[in-house]
């Protein structure tokens, strides 16, 4: 199944919807006490998902063209990000791929949805870069799981653009702030349930910036596959339902190009993963 948080015309509140081709079925309208967010749906387990699936088959359809989008997740318990998980990206940034994953946290204010406009002050950074990433959403609590069992804890997958202020990244010892400006973590527009993705290591990942293809890779190029990332993270802390893991970006970043290519005022950047969706962000630089 495919879900999104949509905002109907004339409304300010995101509403969880089942996505059916070009239509949205609002989950809250399906039955009393139906979940209003993806986090609520995940918390209800397999039985609630099955009830939503059955009810959505005859639910009222609304044109997606009349909707805008909120973030794929609204209030995840944590957003964990993995750095240097593609050898080509590590090399182009001049950074070493360590023997264990590079892990950092993204701040919740950075979440935004598809087709959103983000802005940042020119005085703060003129070196803002894109990073297309596969987002993994945990469905069942994971504690000290093996790589062989790790994917059983995945609820679904989404698209993430891990937008990064490179000058700040290289001036500080940690990476959370440079990637957590307001709106710097667009996600979505869709979440695809895990049963729809046969192999998370066999997905085409790409980025188009102002009409030019900048990243073109597959998740099979990850240094550490999704199963190993979940296993590693779960050894030190329980991964709670609704946790979002952004699994790293392939090569092709603007920072490494000659001349360098960064997000400019009025740039439009789209990152996509085949079988999941295309996520577009519009950029404004102030001051």
C-alpha cells in the first residue's frame, strides 16, 4: 500500500491518506477512531493496517491534484541519518568510510513535505547541497536484532533529501546542525509498505537539479545494506516504531563538482527512488 500525509484545499491540518493512482482516500473518514497519522497507523500494528486496507477499497476518493503534502512522518520518535554509506560519496567529499557506520541525528524542525519551498539566509550559507536517500521506517520495536531478521522490523520506505550546508559541515565536528535548518529534511511524498519492496538493495536513486541529472545510482551500491544498518543501530538502543532512518547518499553531490554546484535562489531539486516516488523542493535564499 501507499500512504501520504495530504492537506486538502482550504485546510491546514495534514491528514493521513491511502494513495490510489491519482486519488487519495482519507483514512480518518473510513471508520470511527481511524488513525489520523502514519505514526498512529504504525502503532496499531498489522490488524489496524488490514482494517484500513479493507475499508479503503470502498472509501471516497479525492483527486490528489487538489492536495498539498506534509512530511511522510509528522512526529517520528527520532530521525537517524547515516553518513558515508556509499563509497563514491565518501570519496568525493574527501572523507573516509569508517569500519562502522557514521550516525547522526536530524532535528524534527527540519522535516517538510513534497513541493515545499525552503529558505535560508545567504549570510548563513551559500554552499547548500542535495543528497538523495532511501528512508526506512521502523514498524516493530527492534532491539539487538540480527541482520537476517532486521527487515522484519521495517514498516515501509520513503524518499529523503538530506539537504546539507557544506561550509558548516566542514567547520564543525558534528553534522546535525548543518543538515537541520528548517525544512532541510524533505520526505515523501509517499510511504510504501515493506511488502511492496522486494529488495531494498535493488532500487534506482536519482537527483535532478534545475533540469540536470546530478545523481544516478542504485541502493545496491551501499557500503552497508539496510539490514546491517538496522542491526547495528539496534544493538545500542531500541529502535521504536515510527523511527525514520535515512540511509546515506550516493555519489554526485554538488560539492565535489568542478565547478561546484549548489542549490541557488529559485532552484528546484527533485530526488527520486523508483517504485517509491519523486520528492521536489523549491529553494529561496534570503538577504
